[in-house]
């Protein structure tokens, strides 16, 4: 019996190792982020400052450790409050020098960007005592910003103007047509892009849509084609996906221009 057990023991060991490897492979992505951050920060203890009771790790020190040991990660901000929305644009990390030089223990969360996965995380950490070494405890992947296309109500507008590229501008004032156009524009799906300032660039077949109350323009949208896909852009309030069919319905209101 003992001999059989000894013969089976290597099999049990290999099975156990296999189970552990399988669990590691299927570990939630958020937990992998936490583990890797703690691994990077653990290198702090190699700086021979554990006996310095007054040393406080600064935010910029944490960023340097992350950059050194996990170059695919970038810290984009620190806060006392939880980050809840994925940023619309990737800006430079730490826009103020004062933030970089503050002790990490002044905060509870950091905004982390994983370049390889193109994912943002709100990462909670604890950094108490002296010396201050943050202990990362939880990471939450951030979803895209929630945008909603802002359209005027039918009763608030007197006319809609349409202008495609350099073609002549046309004005639509028939109530039925304006209602149809508004209904078409409502049939969109938002993206996580915020909408740039002014007319979109490096895109094709731009249609400006302006809403007027009397002589006052109360809203503007840009419809355009980009690499075979169609979008609506509202400055500062998101970029939205529109179907080619709906784009064509708007375009059909404009007379065909024949250039000689």
C-alpha cells in the first residue's frame, strides 16, 4: 500500500502544480494588475531605506518604480476619490509638479493605464505608517464615458441648415422634414471619444448641420465619413456612430451638385 502511494505521489504533485498554473492563467485581469503593481513596488525595499522612519514615498517615486519594472503601465493621476470613468483622451501624466512631489499616503486611488491592453483602471491602495510603501488592494477597469447626443426639440427650432463640404448651403424649414431629420439623428450609438473643437479634420464628406431659432444658431453637428464608417460629432459632447443608410437619408435632402 505504501509503495503504491509513493508511486502515485509524483502524479499528485504534478496535478497540484497544474491546478495552480491553471488558476494563475485564469486569474481576473484586475487582480493581475494589483499583483503586478505590488511586485513593482516591492523593489522599494531594496533601496536600503527601511530603517529610515521618516521617509515617505512620493507619487513620482511610485511612477518611477512602475515605469522601471512595468513599462507598459502609466500612472495618470492620484486622488482621494475613486476614479469612475475612463478618460476620453490620453493626456500627459501628472500635469502639475506639485502632485508629483506629494507623499503617496495623501491619496487612496490612482488612475492607471495599461498600454498593451489599452485599458484604464482605478486602483485602490493603502499607504500608512513610516516608511510609506503603498499596498495595492483592488483594481477596477473603467468603462467609457457616457455621452448623450444633445438635440433641440422640434418646437424650439425654426430651421435647419445643411452644408456638405464646399457645396451650397440649403435651409430646411418644413416641420415634417425637420422632424424626420431629428428622428434620424436620434438613431445613434455613442463612443468614448469626447468630440474635438471645431470642424473634424482628416475625414471625408463632412455635412454641417446647424439648428436655428429665428436667426440664432442654437446647435451644430458634424456628420462625416471616416474609413468607410459614418459618425456624428458634437463639439465637446461626444462622437456617435451613425449608419451609412441614415447618413444617406440626411444627404438626400441636399441637391446633387454637378461640377464641370
